[in-house]
C-alpha cells in the first residue's frame, strides 16, 4: 500500500482517501469487470478510510457531528444526504431529496436532527427516520445559522432581511432588516456570547444583539482599493473565545479582527483572486507541532475553490497548503486532530491527514503507523503498456490505416497504441535504426576517450614569455621559412640544405641563450622585459603582425603557469615556429 504525500513548507500532508482526478481516463479504460481491477496497481494499493465515502457526481457540503462520531454530507446527482458512521468506517444510510442542498446544520449532538436549506427556497427538517417538516422562505437562501437559546433558525439570502424561524413555536418571527441593498451571504452566531454576525454582499459586516434584536455595530473591511468596489463578504467564522472573528472576501483576502478594534491585526491573500468558501479557526491540539515564535498555536484554515491554506494566527506565516485535484466546495476539520475532509467537484470525498496539525482521531488511530510506513514511492502508471502518438507519427510508421479501428484508442490530439505494436512498426519503418544508434554510441565513446587524455601544457615564465616561446621553437629545430612555403617542389629541394643549416645554427644560438646562466635574468628580472610595442622593436622585426598573433596565443595558454616562473632550459615542449626573429 502507498500513501501519496506532499511536503509543503516541510509539513507532510498525506492523502488518505480520494484518487487523483487529474488523470483523465478515456472511456475505453473505464473498469467494467472486477477481474480487470486486479491488474490495476492503484486499485490494489488503495486505502478506503471510509467505505463508499463519496457521491455519484460531486459533494456539496460536509460536516462532522458535535460528538465526533458521525459525518453528514450532501451531494449530487441525484440530490441526496449521506451519513457516515466513524465507528464502523462505513456509510450508515443515504436519503434522497427533491432539490440540491445549499447548506445544512446539525441541530443535535449526533445526526438525528438536522435542517437543510435547499436551492428551491425551501427549508427541510430531517429526523432519524425521514423528512419531518418542510417550509418555504420568501427569497432564495444563501446561508443559515442556529441560535440555541431562542431556538431560532436564521436564514440569509437574496434580500436585506434575515429570516427567523422559531422551531419551538413553529412559526416565522419578525425578520432582521440589514442595510444591504443586495443580500446577505453569510450568517454566523458567536459561540461565546451569541452575537449575530451577518456578512453582506455590499462588503460590510453587521453585528446584532440577539437580546434587543438591534444592530450594535457595522464593520467595513479595508483592503486594496482595486477590489473595494466589488467586495463581498463570502465567509466568516467566530473564535470560541468570543473576541476573534475571521472574514473572507470575494477578492480572496482573509482578515482577522478583534471585536474590540476596527482594524484587522492580520490580512492574508490566497493569491488566486477567487472568493473564500470556507473559514475555520483551528485551536492548538495536544501533541501538535507548535512554532517557538507562536505562543498561541492557533491556526486559520482558509479555502477557495483551488487551494486550502493553513497559517498561524499571530505571525501570518503559512503552515502548509493543500491543492486537491478538483474544485473545492467545502472543508471540514475534525476537532483536536489532523484529519481534514474536502468536499469537491468529484465523486470521492478527499481526506487528508497532517500529523503536525494534530493526532489521528480515535476511530482512525491506525493512520499514525500507516503514514510512516506507506509514504509515496515510484508507482507504475496506467499507461505503461501504451504509447501515445500523434497522427504525423502514425503516418511515418505506416499505421495511418488503423485509425478508426480498436487497435488505436483516440485520446486528446493523438492516439494510444500498444507498446509492442509500436516497437515492431518502428523497427520495420527504420531497419537501420540499431546500426545508426550503435555508430552514434561508438562516436560518443571515442570522443569521451579523447577528452580524457592527458594533454601536455607549456609552462612559461612571467618575464619575456613570447621570447621564451620563440627560443624553444628554435631549440627543437622546428622553425621553417614561411617565405618558401609557396615555392615549387624543385626550389624546395634546392633550398632544403641551406634551410637545415640555418635552422641548426638558430637552434644552437637558442640553446645557448636558454641554458647559459648568464642569460637567466632575462626571464626572471622585470627590468629585462622586451617592449614589443616600441618603434625600435617594430623596425627591427618586420613580421610584427604574426608575432602579435603568437603573443595572443601565448596569453590564452595555461593561466595557472602565469603565477610561477619555471626553469625553461630543459623544456622539451613543441610549439609553433617563427624564423623571422633572428633574421
């Protein structure tokens, strides 16, 4: 078994359940028989944290019950509600509804009582056996909250009013009118002192006192002016201490406020420019990782449709991030643990485990050992036995006549062909491919062998380097007369003896200069440096251009030899010739 793991910001995030949907499978690869599943490596190595943890098409909302024993989720298609039992790690039941769910609340400690806001302007109350009651609201709803002391269900929607349905009396109460001209996107109740918070489409947040049912304050978040005109409050969450509140905007910003102040103490950007869909305060769990600079240990989990980010409340430093392979609809965190559930536009509900965020839940204690033993390793992909080719390559291989047959599987801008057939066709289309490959490899090995040879380098003194190089030419007797290089063959034979005698005399003179100790200071004392740029030197040595070229070649030689002077009297290196020096 293998668990996919990512290591963002040195924090390991394990994908416990949910396959990678970035791998778009063609229709012809859809598994129809169970025997075929035995050949699928991903299927054989899969881990099902909860059986049937998903929906036929997509999951819309997911929440964990207050007793941490059940999980309720809504999804499509067809619209339905599913409850999962953690003790049995399986689905408990599913229940179909008439319309899609917008949001829901769990009213009891377990799953037995819940209220669901549907997209057809209806509120449905469900008990453990069936849908208990159904009513409609005047406008389309966007969010709902529950005020436990008064038994009021608060519903915000496409109106400036927040509707109040009292489930104790069984009737609608007087709605709360906000200052919004467009609608109410978010409704929240503070868990400490029951303060109402309404996130408006106009970009403001109104706070209401439930005892007087009056507005006590308005908060207008301050973000860059570029997004101020179309700003909306799309997410909100109160901290359990009653003082902190987190706001998410349509521009992808998250702002943290203290209710006693009008300015945020922390502003974070999701960097995608997408509306924030989910916000949640995550308190420090026992055994979780804590930064030395962060004394609080609390974190904020913010999510848009692309990415989930967890970051420290005080420092604003990113703790880690998760990018599911599908668009995110909702995120739920199990309290005092490191397990996250992500409902998105996929048939599976993804589960992620972060050991540094908290321990595994009691019902999934085996994750502690699995995460260490089953980190991601190289896996075989599903297309290992197939080769992807385009139409042009098919024509070059002579397989274009197979287009439309079951042998070629169309996919995107090309086709999948069996790897054995591809290799055979390639060998027939180019029978000399192996010989060409073999000759190319031989040439590569020969070039590598030449490069590995030890090459002799000439070490020259720092003073009069060009003079020393010319003397070594003559000492070896390799100097030649360039003026006679273009003459005919007879002239060369006639002048050969004279040139040899001349070369021998020059070699004897050069040897005397190099080996005589009286001339040693010429190559060690800077006062004896020959100035080749002087007019006198140019007049005495007519082939000056050629000498300049040789000087440039000397300067490009071994640079390491320029730092130390060596005795050149015994040098036996071969260099280029110049017989014009002693003419």
